[in-house]
C-alpha cells in the first residue's frame, strides 16, 4: 500500500513538471535572461566608450585652454616689460604718457595700468585713479624682498582705487644700481581668462579656471557663473586614471590641468560627467526600454497560453506597475529617499541598518553612487552614527513605529548640506528615511533676521539692534565693573547736500561716512544708524578705560568725517557733532544713556558744530528749557502771547517812510520777552512756525488796513516767509485768505524770502513766486549775499527788491571787501530792474556810502528801531534829509 502511494506521488510530481504553466515560465525566464544579459552587456560597452570619449574631450579642451591662457599671460607680460622699459627711460611719471602717445598702452576698458614707487605710492595710472598706497599688498612685498625679475600673479582682490574685483599682475622696477624702485602693475577683470567659455562645447556645468600654484583660484567659470578665490587641491585635480572628480562644487567632472611654470599658475578644465554621459544615458534608457518592451511582449504572449493563470499574470503586472510608479516618484522627488532594513543579532536586538534602496537625490546629497550606498550598512557608511546618537534614535523609532521628523544643523561630512530635515517612517522590517536639504531656507531666515536688525542703506545695525546690544553691554559692564560709552553722531549741513545734489548723493554720502566711522572703531565696538543723518556709537569698553581715551577716538572720528567726499564729480565736505555719555557715570540704563548722549550732541551743535561734548548734568536743564519753550510755542498764538513790532523803511532820495517790516516778538507769561533768535529756530524745528507765520501774515495785513482806515498814507508791509511756510502747498491760498479777510489790496503786501530758501528747488520756487506775483504781491530777497546761489540765477526770479544783509553794511566804513560787495549788489540789481534796500544802517557814514553808490532804500536804527504799531503814525511825519 505504501509503495502504491509513493508511486502515485512520483507520478503526480512528474506530471506537474510537464505542465505548461510550469515549463513556460522557466522558458520565459531563460529568454528574459538572454534579452537582459545582452542589453546590459551592450550598455557596459557603450559606457566604457562614452567615458573614453569624455576623457579625450577634456584633454582636447585642456590643450585649447592652455594655449589661450599662455597667450593672454604672454601679452600681459610683454605689456609689463614695455612699462618697465618706459619707466627706465622716462621715469615713473613720464612712462605712461609716452606709451599712450605711442599707442602702446593696453585698452583702458579692459586693463588698468599703474606704477608704484619704492614706498608703495601709486604715482601714475591709466585710467587715472585716485592716489593710494599698495605697500601692504602681497605682490609689492614679493618684488621688494626678491631681486628676481619674474611676473607675480596676485590673488583676485579689490583695492582702494577700484571697487571691482581684479587680477593684479606685477613686475619689479629696479633703479640704475639694481635696487628696488617700485612695481609695475597691470589689473584685469578675472573674467578675461574665462571669457572664451563655449557653452555649446562645454555645456552648462563645464569648468575652466586659472589657479595659482598655491591652490587659490584666480578666475573660475562654471557654466554662466564666474567666481574666484576658491581653494583647489591641485594634487587631486588631474587624476591619472581619468576618473571624474567632484572637488569644486559637488558636480562630478572629468578634469585636466597644466602648469605654466613661467607664471606660477595652473590652467584647469573640467567637463560635467552628467553632460558628457547624457547621450549614453539616453541610449541606455532606450536599450532598457526596448528590453522591457521585448520582455513585456514575451510575457504577454506566454500569458495568452496560460488561460488558466491569467489572474496571476495580471496580479504580477499590477505589482510591477506599482513598483515603477514608486521608483518614478522617488526619482523625481527633491528629497532624498533611503530605505533601511534592520539587521538583528541572535537575540533579536537591532545591531545595524542595511541600505537597500536610494534615489538619485540621495546620490547627489551624499556624493556617492547608488551601488556604493546599497552595498553598505548605516554604521559602515557613517562611522559617527553611533557616537552622535543617530543610530540610537533610528533604533528607537524602529521599535516605536509611527512617523518622526526633526531638523538639525549637519556636522556629518557624509552629507553635502548645512541644514537638513528628516522624516522617518517605520515599515515592516525597517525604516524609510526622507531627507531634505533646508540650507537655503535657513539662509533665507537668517537674511530676514539680518534685514530686521540692520539698516538697508548702510548695512549698519538699526535702532532695534542698537538697543539690544546696549542692554547686553550694560549687563556685561555691570558684571565686570567696566564702563560703556554711548555717542550720538549727527551730520552737520547734511540737509544742504540733499537739497542741492539730491537724495541719491545724500545716500552715497551716508554710506561713505558710515564706512569711515567703522574703520575708526574696533571690532568689538558698534556703529549703528539711528535714523536720517544720525548715528550711534557703542563702545562696550572705551579705549584706555576712561573718558580721555574715548575722547581721542571721537576726535579721530571727527577728523575722518570732515574729509571731503567726491559726489557726482564734485568734492563735498560735511562735519559732525558728537555727544557722548558714559555708563555708569551718566546713567544706569540704555534709555538714560541715549537721552543724555543726545543732550550732549545738541550742546555740541550749540557750540558751533564739528566738535564733541561729553554729557554734563546741566545739559538736561538746557534741554528741559528748550522743550519747555517748544511746548510754550504751541500755545503762544492761542494765548495771544505774540505781538508785532514794525521797523520803518526809508527812501534814501526823499527821506520819507514808504513801508515797514513786520517783526514778531514773544512775551512769555513767566520768562518775559524772549529773543527771536531763541524761539524762531525752535519754531522751525517743531513745525509751529507755520501757525506762527500765518498769524503774523494775517496780523500784518489787518494792521496795514487799520492804518489806512485811520486816514494815514498807505504803507507797504513786509512779512518774512520761513522755509516751512514756503514749502507749504497752501501758501498762495493762505496769503489770498489773509488779504481778503483784512480787505487789503495786494499791492500793499510784500513777502521777503531768503536767498538759500529759493535756491533749494529753483523750478518749484519760481512757479510759486509767479503765482504770488500774478496776485499783485511784491517779492524781495532777504539777507542777499549770504546764500550760495549764482547771481545769474536772479534773472529767473520775479523779484522787485533785494535787501543787502546787515553783515555787509556793518563794516562799510572801513572794509574794502564789504564796500565792493555792496557796490556789486547795487549795480547788478539796477541792471536787473530791481530796487535795493540795505538793512542794519546805524551810522551816517553807512547811509552816505549807500546813497553815493545809488542804493534806493534803507532800514535800521539810524532812523528807527522796531516800534509798536501805535508809534508808526508819528514816524510817518518824520523825514530824513536826502543824502
């Protein structure tokens, strides 16, 4: 019985082996093996051929680029030799002009030539550059310390004369006795050596470069990007086996190099492995696709024969499609995928992870091939995984399951990323790690933080960062028993630069001044822009630890700022006023120190500007008095604390009063009468001058009409217009309203504007003045001669009268210069059909001189001081004998 059962079993297995669904799969596998074995064999041969072609291409490129670099270097060397010869014949000052006359100088658009004397001073240059020194440059020291006559190729750099990056080529200049006489220098844009890059030949990731034998790149071009200054390991650049290298930027390239020993440089070329192998990769994909199609056809045909196994064949196809979809998705993803399989010991503990699958992004991020990664375990690939806790975290995630994610600053050399984010997903038997390079995002976040704490124009810390650093400095000084200096720096006359040259020039001036202040301070100090033309200096520990050392440093800043700055072709000079306060002497917190430094700065301005003042306790009293006056000005109009006085204007020929000038006075209820030179600047600064000016205009018009209604002869009332009033867009409307409300004809009102006011924006000033002239209002220029305008500009202004400033009238009796100025103003005014009035006339000699040279009118204490309106009728009857 048992024998029968055994025989039946053998028969059944034999029959099963003869079944189609058993033999056909075996035959199908054999055919598939032939198809794929042939395909991979052909792919391997094509890969070797493509690699050989790439190595041949890079060698051909090396020959071409070496010749180009050698030709360029020879041209530069010949130019330096010509300059050296010219210097020997004509001297440093005459060499370049002679070469220029003989058309032997290289084109200035490409090359910059200069000659330095033995002290390092640039004595000649083409194109012309501002004087500067190069004694601290490495190429200068090289020639000075070595008698050899070779060419020195310096690193790509910028110098004091030219802000652009240049390569510096230099030769030693020797005196007749062979001693060092200086250096001939030729500068050229580093892209001069890479401009022959041919994208059609070298692709988008090709590389050409010129490096020094020190391994520093002088000029490098990768695709369309030029750069320099990288460190290159020349020993590994030219691989004797011709294998690709990813030394520079992570892109694998076939490379070659040649050393030009006469010039101490190395020519480097590289062709991207990805681009050189692109055709092969396309062919490889085509072959794989053909093999796949053939396999699919074979399987499909065999499947038709397997009627009873159709469902199994369909299931296999679904699995295959799912795998292909996963592979395509992972390959197209910007994240790196690592599929890890857990390795366990005999007791089931996880001892390592084997890498079973990765995508292309993983290859790029690690710089290792897929095969290399798949043949390694986690700990063999990353030896530090056990020490830094990575393996322990992965093992824990494997046990706990679920999804885990975190980001960290990468310190593993195996990954080419500064910041990384990973997401770990537990799967059966292992883990899937999804790794993303987030370096760019982190850099963007850092840039946003920088912009939030730094001034966009100068790059200096802004008010927010200044406050933070000040608080930190105070805390440190409190612990270490040290001092902290805070200084406010305000530029003098900056508004004048903005008004005359424009805001672009003003911005350039701010950048230049900021750079000078940074150069004066130590690295531990802070220069910040507080706003506008105000800067703040923060010295955590002042030099020498006391105010004397700080004062010397602040004086250095004063000297640096006052140096002229070249703006739009002309030299501009500004000064600054500095106020300083010391912790803990002048305050125990940042707010108090800043306030006291600000008070000291205002004190420096009051003392004539361009000086430095340290805080003293009485300054707060002055500041409080100023704030009290500014606060009182806001109520002065409403509380009727202001009044007008009038100074008569006299015709020098007839001696009669023809007009008056309205002058404002402030009767403070507590402080008494306050001088105009005290409160007018405060009114300008606080903005209350607009309200005060409108009140003066209305009151003067009302008083002029009141004199007429009282039966007195009409008088021309002159009213001064402040800069803020003149800038007011409603000035013309306000003047019209004042005349209408007072019922005063426009011919009896004269507006006085200063010379500097109308020169700030000539076009706008002329338009506004013509509107006033069209109303019948007379216009005059006050304080003429103290501004900065050209006299020729007067012809464009609708002005009827010029007022000679009292500073020129005061010394007429004995100052030949003032007499000449007065005569010139009178003559020019009459030629332009204008009348001339002199203010501040106090002596008979002054009046006689003015009358002798044709001055039309006068105003001053010789006739009358400013008087209340009630005294004007009496003065109208008073006459001055004609001169």
